[in-house]
C-alpha cells in the first residue's frame, strides 16, 4: 500500500504543531472540531505549492504494516499431524 502526495491542508489546534492532511481527512477534522466546539485553523495550500504527504494517511499505512508484522510473528501451535 503506497501513499500519494495528496496533502493540501495545514491544520492546527490551539498551540499544537501543524499537521498536513488530505481533503478527506481535513473535512473529518473540521467536523470533529466544530462538533466539539474546539478552536482550530485550516489553511489550504496555494496551487503553486506542491502537495505533501497526508500524515493521517501515513498513520493508516503504518498501522496496517504493524498489524501485518504482528500477525507474521505470532506464535503458532503445531498439533501432531499438522506437518503432513
């Protein structure tokens, strides 16, 4: 699974570090912030600014990879007759 450079929005909450998000994740972020009445800022990059990697999409890929590695390293019980 590869991640494309679709991040076009810079989002911040209060004094926390900014996060780059794609349009889909920025919309969810905005809905969550508005529903909880939390002050936030969303800045859309100019057309001349190249897209960046969406940090939320990167986290999804990292989580999938960690689950794959965990499943591969999970101990397996081998019962008599399973080796045939």
